[in-house]
């Protein structure tokens, strides 16, 4: 019987002890077999490795009952149990995976962001990408995914694109989805309201890369909890590969590299100005649902969103003696390092003229997200490569204002979440969740980013980027990130962990974006005459 103990110890004990209370109760009855039950820690473990799930696997439970009846003396029964339990551990007992593995699988395709992904694939990626790639769609309700596919891909070579059924509530379907892809693009949001971390966990388990388009701090914090898991399995997990989150950060990376090449200096300041033109789209239903979710979040979540360093990258203020300035909490005496005034959100919320560029600027809706992303990337690159954007970097982001708009902006605080729906309804631009403007309505829309950077030695550099409307650029950001992970991963310096798009994809990502048609200029800003959408 001691030999059987050794087999168990080698084969399953490391995983069994955190799985099923039911199996442990049975096996612990036998002398020489002692297992301790631990609470599952990852999202997938919580949903799958439990007695309730094991009870659904009748052959395995029958083998356990036969072990009890034979008092552990029947070797054939033990062998049967081992075979069954192996199938439980690798999910194969209930898997419906057909063995197909696609380059990219887009999950959550039935909504508006799914529509954008289909449009980007059809109009740009499948025409301009050098490599030939395979793809499939996935969603909770196959009929809804099929309806969108048939509507948008009818008459194209991709009219019969495969569809995979998967749901966050079904952990085995998440594993099957992860097995089906080299890269998963998850567009099922609002992310903070669903259990998307089960999909990330499944991707980590299978070594599958993952991309989403979130602009939500609470979701990024949840994803970051799986960082070590992703590193162990060499899975690149990239939340926020979107126009907001990816593009400003990538410009900062490119400017930092340019400054190092030209002057051997780090960045001290980086400011991004955002401007749009053409057709005004309003906000999609999903965007409004996300804003409402964040507005109605708990006090703890709202506190995390309000922290300029919620994702990391903290740089403490220093006084003239080199001592950190601190804040002391009344009543408790708790001492915490005090942040620099230039890094606080209050700086982003005012209409003002930039003292460095002379640009008139106003609050930008994504500044309170992008600033946190850039700070985390700065810290990631410091830790991973000892090559941050700048050890004392200050990053800020604003809307660029034409002079004639300055006085109006100073009076206008912008719509709140509570009255945004009413305002959009009056303009005829309100969309229910899962809906948004057709791209034909946005044919002349464009968005531009202008970045100015200054080094620790006072040298300056500028760069700029012009794309189509923000919705299309979000699809571009996600799909090109997925293609970078699929075809350039061997060359990427970091091959596992929860990372931002810029420090993961770096110049490989930038090249793909430029080759896809986005306008980019290093060294100067685009002129007014250049501000129009690139060809799709």
C-alpha cells in the first residue's frame, strides 16, 4: 500500500489537495494517505476544482465508491480511479474541444465592440497583414454571434467563420476556448461587471495569450492578481489594448527610446494632447454602461480609481535634504509618502495654457485612465529592463483646444454620468448596451494624439499620431496587438505576465500599427491639413 501512496504523491497530490472535499474525505480514510484541503485561490480553481463539479463525473465517483467497498485493496479499482481522475484534472472528461487551434479567437462578438472587430478584420487586417492568419468567433449565445457574422461577412471569403460557444459561468468552456486559440481577444464587457478573470485564468493555464479593450481601473487590478500565474505559463495578458490605454503609452515609449538614442537621457516630462474631428458619434451603449458601473462602484473601488498610482509607478516627492515628504493620517498616525503635486488628478481637471508648449488644454475623459497606465509601464520597464521612460517622469494628458473654444470650455464642466443619457437622447446619439454608430456614419471622423516630451537634460522631442474614429482605432489597437503576440512573440523581450500593450509589444507593435495604415510622425506634430482619417 505504501507504493500506492508514492504513486498518488507523484501523480496528483500537488493538485488534489486543493480540489475536492468529497475525494479527500474518501481517500483520507485509508492508512498512509493524508491530504489537507486548501481553499482554491484562482478564479478557475474556485469554479472547477470542487466537490460539486467532481460529483458530475459519474465514473470517477463510482471508482471512489468501489475503493471504499474494497477498503483500498483492489488494484484494478485504483487504476480506474487514476485514469478517471487524470481526465478530471485535464478537463478532458467533459471537454467539447474539436482539436482546432486558431491564430486568433474573438470572444464576446455579439455586441457593438464585436461589430467593430469584424469591421476591422474585414476592412483592414485581412487585407494589409503580411501573414495569413486563421480566426474564429466565440460567445455565450451562438445564435447572436452567428447573426452578426452573417450580417457583416455575407458574400466574403469569411462568411463561414467558425463559432465557438463559451461562457464565463462554464469553466470547461473557458478552457476549451483557451485551447482553441493562440491569442484570445475578449470584448465582452463591461469588464468589471462580469467574471472575465476566469477566461484569463484559463489562458494562463493553457499558455494562451490574451488581449482586451478595457478602460477600467478595477478590472485591470483584478487582472493583475494573475500576473505570477501568467509568468509561470508564459502567457502574455494584455488588458486595455485600446485607443485609450495603448496609444498614449506607446507614444511615450517611442519618445523615450528616441531621447535615449539621441541624447542618452531619460524623460522628465511627457504630455499628450488629444483632439478629434469629423462626425461626432456620441458614446456607444457599452461605453455608457461602463461609465455607469464605475460611477456606482463601491467606496473601496472608487478609492482605487481615484488613486493616481493605483496601478503602481509611485514616485515620492523629495525635499531639499533628500527626505521623502510624507502625509500623516489624523487619529492613527499612519505615515505614507506624499505624491508630487504635478502627478495629482487636480492638474488634469482645469482649462489652462501649457507652460511648455503654449497649447490651450482642457480635461480629457481618458486622462484619468491613461496616466495610470503610463505610470505602470514606466515601473514595469524599470523592473524588467532597468530602462524606464524616466525615474522621475511626470505624465499628463489633456484635450487640445483651438483658441476659439477656450472660453466655452472654461465654463463647461462636461456632462455627468447622470445627465449624459439625457443629453445624448436629445442629440439623437444615445445607444442601448451592445449598440453604437455604424462606421459608415463615421467615415470622416478622426482622432489625433500629439505628444511633447522633455528629458532630464532639457532636450525636447515631439511625435504625433492620426487615426480614424476612436471606435475603429480601438479595434485596430486590439487586433494588431493580437497579431504582434501571434507572429512576433519570439522576438518580444517579455513573454509572460500581465502587462500593458506598449512594454509588451514595443516597436514590433508600433510597426504593425503603422503598417496597418495609422499615420505616425516622429520629431514633429502633424499640421492642420494632415488631420483627416487614414484609409481603412
